[in-house]
């Protein structure tokens, strides 16, 4: 740990020393790197990224599209320090036992992921009964950008945002006219991936829609996966101050769990047939002195997992308004209401027994104040009062400062609280051969403290970021023994994590760029699916009509199992891709993953595929 502290101090000292150079030599230009400066997730209003004390990463749609990856989460796992997503096959994460798609940010996420909140255009995405998102519902096609808060954001977003927030912002047709997009690729293990999208904008109306399909035989017996999803987003400008928008997404995926490859007894696990959907409508206002939104959202799902049948819902109403009547000051007032629940039935072992048919309500109000002083210092503070119909009221404060001594330098510090409500599964559902529910559970809680420095150099073409943090959590829900000496869920877990995160983005020339990130985490209580160290480096070279990209990711000491039997693994993955633009609308490409044929597993007992190859084309058309 002393070595880590020295690294942190050295990195911070380096950034403070470079600010003197930055003041004399740097110029404010528009030729910036591919990290957008304006964000909305950290404050619920469009602000410059350097005025937000939270650690926010932004991945543009262009970077996602150039990855030729059909699933979004693996792209984030590479590009975002401190964020990791588990995998088990060539495509598809699965559900239930043996499933991957677990998201952790700074070692907080849960298994399944109930401690990281996924948003789709600002609307919460998690199952009403199990309380977690489904990784296979988030495809990389038709995404404008993704904003990631690394650290608690419960003051703004409530439960589940204790580890962080992933806000997926989908495409809309902003330019007048029509556009169309298509991507088709085929490769190893009879894997086919198809993504399409298109939009239209005329006068005050716009619409964008997409349809995507993935399928594979898988690299092991009974590891097949098929997924089809659709997406629609539309908007209308009512007048100069008001717009109305709506979006809809649906996904159906089927697959199987091949079972542990280390077992001679369990050959195959669960089969699954999942259908999920989300709809939302919002009315937005924007005036000179205030702006905001009122939106309604509805998530639903039907699931058949080897005889476990369920249908769930998660719906609500969210309202917020930003007031800017005092110079340099923004006050945000908001109210959130949510109802989630559903019905679950088990047919395999208990002959159609109803496991649950219930719902939970949450009502919250919050206020946040942002004050800019002397054009260099921004102070943020807020508090949320969140009431849950089962466990009661939670008070959630948050505060931080960001300081810009020069236009190219940002120093930020914050302290924030996160919390996570117990799920209906943990409160009420008794599965055979599984820990008993506990209706007396309280919310999980955490406190995150962090300090970060961002520095730009060489006319904003080089951006560096370093950050350190500590997380202390209590009342984490874990399996223990109750007074009757039976296994049940209890508020007995604790989290003590600290770490270092680095990120570099450099646009060397118009045809050469590279980026890298590093994260180190010290966990007093190890967590499955979280690596101690993660390193990524990628370089892109695109002369004329060619585009070559190669990247290497090294994962050190990722925990496969913890507890009485503790195991961890380290591995490195080399990926590469090349493309050629045949026409301004058509690009051919080929990509390879795990080119060194590394043998490794992320989920214990699920060996990942060796070298894989995919080839295909992309088509882009725009009519102004």
C-alpha cells in the first residue's frame, strides 16, 4: 500500500508541475481530443465537465462504432479505468447461475449488479424483482454517447447508484434530412452480427429507429446465444421553449448455460428465454433563467429460466427543474417516484408455486446547489431524502469542489454517499436450496471520497487525468446465519476500498492517436469479478482510406472465487482490426480478438474462447 501511495503522490506532483507550462504555452482551440466537455449526467443540466466534482468519463458514439463490437459493456470495460465487466463467451452474458455481465466500478457492483445504476436516456434500468440490469439488453448500435460516473451518485439518482452510474444516450436525428446505417459481420463459431439504423428530420419533427440481431453457436457445447432488439426515438419541438420526446426499446434473447467446464457431473445449466422492454416520454422546457424536464418511464420483462417464470415491472415519474436567477448559481430541485415489483413462479421443483406477487414504492425529493466563484472555483452541494415503503427513509448528502487555475487544468474533490435498497428477491423470495429471504433488511450504505486532477497539453490534443479515492461501506447484504442457524440474507458485509486511476488520450496528428488507462484497487474484502490492476493501451493509425487499430489489455489478479476457497487469475489480451473505405458510404473491415490465443477464464469454470476472427462491412448514408 505504501508503494501505491508513492505512485499517487508522484502522479499528482507531476500534474501540478505541468500547470506552469500549461499557463504559458497552451492556447484555447477547438481541435480537441474525442472526449466531449459538456455532460448532463453529473448535474441533470448541460454543464462543462470541469465544473463537476464527480469523476465522469465520456465515450463517444464514434469510438463505440469503430470498435465493431455489438455489445456495449465490453467497450466500456476497456476504455474506463476502474470499471470491469465479466464475460463468459464470444457473445452473450446470460442470466442466473453461471451468468456473466457483472459490472463493478471501483470494486462495488454486486453479483448480480445491484450497486451500479444503468440509465437509458436518463431513465433507470433494472428488473423489478431481482433489482439488477440485464447486460444483454445493451447493444452498441445507435448510441450517441455514454457518460459514466465513477463513484456514488445516489444524491441525484437514488438507489443502486452507490457504485456509479452508466447513462446510455441513444442517437436522434438532429440534422435536416435522412440517414441510414448498417453493419454486418460474420466469423468464428458461426457468429453473425447485424445492426441497422436510420433517421429522418423535417421541420420540428425528428425520428430515429434501429434493429439489431446477434447469434452464435458458441465456443463450447450448449453455449449458443441469439438476440434481437429494436429501438425507436422521436421528438417534436412544440415552440422555442418546449420539446416533447419519446423513446422505446425492446429486446428478446435466448441462450443456454454450458455449465462448468471443470465438472464431469454438471454438463449443462439453465436455458433462458428473455423479453424486456422500456418506454419513456418526456416534456422538456428551456428558458433563459430555468430549464428542466418531467418524464414518465416504464420497464417490463417476461422471463423463462429453466422453469423459473416471472414478469416484472419498474415504472415511475421524475421531475426536476434548474433555476439560474443568480449569476454563477444553479439550484436544482427534483422529485422522483418509482414503483417496482412483479410476479414470480417456480415450476421445476415446486409444481407451479407462486414465489412472490408484490411491489415496492419509493418517493424522493432532492436539492442541489452549484455556485461558481471568480470564474475558477465551483462549489457543489446537495441532499436527497428517499423513502422506501419497506425499510423507511434514507438521507443522502453529497458535496464537492472543482478548481480551474487555468483553462487547461481542473482539480476536483468530492465526498458523496451512496445507498442501495434491498431487492424483492432478498426481502421476500425463497428459492429451493438457496438462502432464505429477510424482510428486515436495511439499505446498503457507502461513503466515497476522491481527488482528481485533469490536465490538457499541446493545444488540447493531449489530455491526462489522475485520481485517487477511498470507499467505506456498511450494511452490505451478504449471506450469513440467522438465530435459527439457517442461511439467510443479512446486513453484515463491509467494504473498504481505495485506489488509483489514470487515463491518457493523445491525438498526435489527424491520422494518428493513442489512449491508455490504468487502475489499481486495494480491497480489504476481495470481490468476485474485480481485478486488482487493469491496464489498457490502444493506438489508431488511419492514413487516407485505411484504418488500423490495435490494443492490449492486461488484467492482474481478478478474483474468480472468494471465501474459503479463494482463486484469482491474470491474463493479457491482444486485439487488432483493419478497415478500408471503398466508398464514402461503404467500409470493409476485419478484426481479431485474443490474437495470442491466451487461455483464461473470468467466471470460474467458464474458459473463454481463444483467438477469434470477424469480418464484415459498414454502410453509412446521409441525405441533407
